[in-house]
């Protein structure tokens, strides 16, 4: 029977086998993840059945967010060329839907447990996160997630995630937790709004979450803001006012720059009698849809940069967050233990001296007491007394060690919740304070010069990977390779065609959290 640790290594090997053909740069990144894992194993930050590589999705992810009436399902159906998602003017689906490619002509809808229990997909073990914010809701994972398959070539090599609307108050906390997780994982996020509601006064919370909470992110460039169903404004005297109203609303939410698209689905378009206006609307729609689809097709490129950024972040966070937290906690534990040992020793000696002096058991510098003379008169009595005394001192020391560790734990938990370092820092601290671990060392177990050198090697490798990717997609030195050899452009493996050639569905290869 395959152990969980062997299963992780097998998934990594499958991933390496896939990337060897698709993208050698990411193949090297997997090997760097393995090096980072080895450091974490030595320190106890990860169990052997865990890997930093399994905490991120390796397939390109595109998330689609918006209000319940924004036309997300219609947009997805038109993009895929299949009527996969239900559509309507009211909320028709209150679950997150992960859409993946399948060679079968018939689409299948699978329950949320298929995502929650499979580490190859996003939302792996999402029920635990839901349980943290909504007690009892973790067991209702099927009410939050579902998996759908579709035979659409546009899905090859990528995963789409459709979110429920954000207007309902029920289950809001859990939905927002899943949404934030989804946004963090995604390489591209489409945020759709409904042009039929140009005065979004009742949607300020939605705007705050979809716009206000995202513009300050370091990866804000992956968000595309889309005003959908603009054909509904074609009958207005001045349809530009609709766009202007939404731009004002989004500006109030904090978005004052960035690309803003206006589209509508040709399959569900309103008839526009005015020929000139219809052509103008169609021209703008086709231009914006073309740009959006181009970003969706090129999401593989953003995926590569995202994975290397995640690798670099994991390495830096381990070195700059996890290790300093452990160092601080262990030094605090050591100082408290030694101080308590000293205080206890002084208290015992002072108490003994006070009692013995009061009893008149000292004659000059000589201690004379009947109980002590009785012990000395017994064979091996003095040695036994000394052994018992040493045993009590050791027992007291280890009791103090344990109490000191417990006293450090609350502040360490707060620091971990605030900084969110990689790995299980709490478990690693407990491992470092076990009875066999000396209190004199102030560094975590497994962290040494070799570990620091390996971390530096991983970080340096990330810089080399980024440079390699840049050389693949840019030509800053102005060389004439592409001009003299146009076929060189077609050799870049990160294309839709290469994914089709591989013909691997995400559910077969992907490794994700």
C-alpha cells in the first residue's frame, strides 16, 4: 500500500514528467521545491507527506467573479462554446464551480468533496478553512463547491473557476474565505459587473471586496474589470453615461486606473435597431473580447511567473519569517528556563540555609544534623542521597522547561497568525523543546550553515528562472534572432498549441493545494 509520503513524491514525479516537455524552466522549479522541502523536513516544518510544491496549483487558473446578475455564466458558456452553466436574471448557482477539460462528449457535475479530497485541484481541504470561519459548515462542503467537466479545446491546459454572486448575506463569511483563497491561487481574475444596474448604491460591499480589497495587491495586474451586458444600454439616449456611472462607482471604491472593458455576449444580445449604433457596439465588444480572450489564452505565461514567485516567497518566508519566529521563541524559552532554574536553586538553597541555621545545625562551616549522620551511616546512603537530589533537580528542571515552553506558546501563536510563515511553526517549536533537546542552543533544529546556503541557492535559482523566462518572451538586447529566424517564435513551449499536443487534462497531472 502506498504511503502518503510516497504519494506526494509520485505526484511530484508525474509533474516533472509533464513539465520536462512543456516547460523545462518549471521543471527546474520543481527541483528547487524539493530542496526547500528537504530543509523543512530537517527542521520539522513539514511532515514527509507534505511538500511546498503541493500548496500551489500548477495548472493555469482563471477565476471569474461578479454579482449574481453580471452574466458570468453566459460569458463562460460563450467562451467554451457549450451551455455548461445555468443562466438567468436571478441567482441560479450559489456554489463555486471548478471547470476542467474532459475528452468525454458528455459533461459531468461532481460534488464538492471531489475537490476537497483531491490534492491535485484547487480548494483541497477547503472544508477545514470553512469550518474555521463558520462552525459546522465544513461538513457541508457540497453546498459550497462543485466540479464540472467540459469538452472544450479552450479548456485544455487550464482551469476555470466560476464564483457565486456576492449579494446574498447568507454564508457570506465562508464565501468570502473561499473567494480570497481562489483569488490568491489564480493567474487571471475577471471581475464582471452588470451594466443594467448603473447605480450600484446597494452593491458597495461588493465593490469594496471585488475592487477596494484588490487594488493594493502586489499582483493587481491580474485583475480585469469588465462591464458586461452593455447591449442593454443601447436604447439609452447616451449609453456612455452608463459606463461613466460605473467608472464613478469604481473610482469611489478606490479604482482610479487600470483597464476597464465593456462587453456583451453575442448569443444573448439585445437587438439594436440603429445600424450605426449596433456596429459601434459590436466593434467595441469584439475589440474588448479579443483582448480578454488573448489574456485568457496567454495565462500559461503568467502561470510560470506566478509559480516561480511562489517558490521565491516560500524560500524567503522560511528564512525571514519562520526561522526568526522560532529563534525568538526558543531564546525566550531558554532565558525563561534558565532564569526559573536559577530562581528555584536560589530559593531551595536559601530555604535550606534558613531552616538549618534556625535549627542550629551549623558549627562554623561544618553541617551536623542527626538525619544527615543517619544517611552517612548507611552503606551507599550518601551516594543514594546525592543521586536522589540530582534526580529531583533534573525533574524540577524539566518541569520548568515544560512550563516555560507553555508560557511562550501564546505569543508564538499570535505571531504565527499575524505573519503566516510557511510550515507548521508551532509543531516545530514543540519538537525543539522536547526533553532530549538541550536548552543551551538558541537555533532551531536542522537550521545551520548548510540550510542557509541551500535557501540562498533556491533564491538565486528563482532569479535565474525569471531571467530565462524573460529571455524567452523579450529581447532587450535587440538581437536579430527572431528577425532572421521567425520559426524561433514557435518554439516557445508555453503556448496553447503545446498544451493541446500534450493533451493532458488538468485533473490528470496537476498538483495543487
